[in-house]
């Protein structure tokens, strides 16, 4: 179609040149107006701000920043921004700030404690961010002092005990964890400990703890009421604080005293100088608490038990330290209260072993970890083996073979002695009957089994013995039950009835370790006892034949004569020499037991002794 150009239509050059200057002028005017607005807003903003170039130098600061720091805004120009708000005080903050200046990070925020020109401190939240379309960055600072103060007050309430105003359990463990994380400062070899501390380097890397509770505090609460109890706790807290502040070993002005709950307190000694410092502190606490308290006319006296722990912080955890302190406090209580006790690793290892044994004792019976050995009881007149005493051994998978004194006490405490004692009784009777079957022509051996008092109280011992004798076919007179003197003497009610029933059944009753307990000789005639086993301490008095203890010999002779007059036989324990055996035989003792004849041995070894020549007497 004519008049229509072919191809693209281009604007006339004249139009292009006439339109551009007008657009540029309008754009520039708008930017200048916006810039004036920004500058005005910057100057009058309540938020303290500064414009910082890429070298970290303040280009401009507003009046709010000047007021915040106590100076004129103009005086802040050309200063290093990092110096104004303390951005170079730690490495992480300084690195983040430099990254923003270099354009490698969008922004960062931190909290800083600043100094006003008049000397007061304030807390500020500092934000550094790039200015859009500019190479500079904007530094803004918000005063958060009121918020920090509120947070501090809330934290104080959260971390302190309302009764004593001492740090509470939460703050104590926070401080303890922090103390364990801090390494000891290095010290030159030529520096003494005293000079080292005097120059402010007092990091020893050690930590100490006095963990205490008041003896009998519950009685105060129960009799006088919780109000008086709270007053007492507050008064105790005051004395503990005085002791901690006056500790002569520290130049730091005291240690952390905390109430952990109830009547439990702790004194944490950071950078302790050794156990002497902790034990001296514990003594001063005990001395301070011995002085009576006057609580609004109510005069009270209290004491405390203190567990003391001091060790290197390296490799120690808060849990391990508190476990040690708790254990040591228990020792102080068990040792009689009103005292301090220092943590003993060996005693603790024994306690841990004891706990391990206690936890595995019951299943060990079912798992077949126990075995019996037998020690011969020898007739002193002819040297013939008349019986054996069954002695239990625990073949522990972790601790190896254990003698009875390592676990019988534990078994009596937790009640597992009933099950274990029943197993011992059954096994010993089976073995005695088996020897009898294997040697029908020989005089049968009786078997003596130890019985704990708890077996009499917590089980039907009479029914157990009757059932086992019926099960094994062992004659009652071939079973002897040994009870300690303290268990038998003064028996009444159920124990005495059980002993009488067993004696009526034909079972022999022996008093073990006779002469070390009550020794109520008049009571013997009323007990169903047939054997006295003299404690080894009497027999050991015969050991030195050249300088024998005449008193021991007179006592043993009197006991033997009395026993025989009452129709009892006498067995002497711990016979180790032929001289002892000879003198016991001359006195009239019936049976001997000890290493002179044999240690406790396996059932097979006892079988070899049956029917052989008499043992040397």
C-alpha cells in the first residue's frame, strides 16, 4: 500500500535529543529531594546512627549518637567507628564487622557495654548494615540499658534463693560448669605460687567443694515451725558467707556460697591451692556453726556434716564432682555427724565395688556363680576328721574369687542372704550325703553351715531345714547350724522358738565366735545349744609358746570346763601350730579347726581325707 514504509520505524534523531535532557533533569531533582529528606531524617532520628566508610571511619553522625556518648555529633567525624562502640574487643565481632565493611556480609548485630562521657555505663545493641546503592555502611545503636537491667533483675530472682538470698542450685551449677571449662593459666618454672598469685595470675586449674547439710534440721521444722526453720537457714547462710569471705587462702574476696535445697549448702572454691585450704575452710565452718543462734528470742544450736572434695579440674565433670561430694557427705554422716570428711579414692572404690556386688548378688545365685569349699573339723584327741564347715566362695565374673567377708554383709543388708543361705544349706547337705554314699563303711561326717539372723526372721528356717533334710536324705544329727554369739544370746520369741524346734529335730546348734559378744554364760543353760566355737583371738594367745598369754589359757580352760558341765562340746578356731593343738588338747577342748590341719578345700579333697590316716594333732 502506497505511503506505508517498509521495515521497522525508527524515531527521528531530533526527537531523541530533545527528550533526554528533560527526563534527566526531572530524575536528578527527585533524587536530590529524597537525599535532603534522608539527611534530615538522619539528623533528627531518635535512633543513634553513624555513616561509616569502607575504611571504618565515621563520615557523619547524628545528634542522638552524640547524646548517647555524651559529646557533640560533629566531634565524632573522622573517628574509627570500632573504637566508639568497642567492636574490636573480641575476635569474632571484629571479623564480622570487617566482613560487612568489605561487602562480604549483609549485616551483623551485637551487644556492647559502652561508657558515657560522664563515666556511667550503658548497654547498647549495635547493628551494622550496608547502605543500599552506596559503598558506605550504616551504624545504628539502640540503648537497651533498661531492658538489660530488667533482665538482670529477673535473672537474679531466678538464680537466687528467696529464703537465704544465696545463689541457688541453678546458679551454682552454672558457675561450676564455667569453672571446669576454664584452663589454668601458664606459669613460668621459676615463679613461686605466692608471686604468681600476687601478680593476678591465680589460675591453679584446681577446684574444691565443701558440701554440707545441717544435722537434725528436720526436727527444728517439725517442732518450731517452718518460719523459725527459714530464719535459721538465713542465719546459717550469713555465717557461711563470712567463712568463705574470710578464707585466708584467697585474694579474690571469697568463694561462691549456694543453697542447693532444703538444708543443703555448698561452698565452691575455684582455683583452690590444695586439700589444706578446703579442710581449713571446713573447720572454720564447723566452728562458726557451733555458736548458738539467737532467732527473735529463740536460742538454737545446730551442727553440720561436711563432705570435702579437692581435685584438678582437668578431666573432672560437674556430675563426678558432685557424686564425690555427696558420697563424702554420707561418710561424714555415717561417721557420727558434726564433722567434715575428706574424699578418699580408695574408700570410694570400695563403695563402688560394694554397690556393684549388691546389684549382681541376687542373679549370681541363679547364674551358679557361687561354690562351697569345706574346712575340716578335727578331733583333738585322735586327729580324726569328724566334720567340715561349709564356706561359700563367689566366683565373680569381674572381681574374681571373693571370700565370704566381701559379700555376706551385703547379702544380710539387702535380704538376699535368705536365698543365698538356702542354696548353701541345700548344697552342703547334698554334699555331706554324697560323701556318706561314697564311703558307706566310714563314720559319716557332719557338715556345719553358717546361718544369719535374717534367715531366722525373714524365712521359715525350720521348714527349710526339714525340707532339705528330707530332700537329701541326710540325718539331722549330721547337720550343724552356726549362729554368732550376738545373734543367739538374748534370743526371744521367734528366733528362740526356731532354734528349739531345730534342736528338737536333732540338728546341732553351735555358737560361733564365742567370747567376743555378750558372753552371758548364765544364759547358755536356757538355750538349745550343743556346741561352742571359741573365737580365734583366744587361740592366737597360745601361738608364742615361750611367752604364752596365761590369761587366755585360764579363760579358755574355764570356758571349756563350764561348757562340759553344761553338756556342750567345744571347738577351737584358728589352730595354726602343733603347740596350740597340744595345749588345747591338754585343757580338754574337743575339736580343732585351722590351717594346721587344712585350709578350706574342694569337696574332692575332703573325699580324699575320709578314711585316711588321722591329721597331725
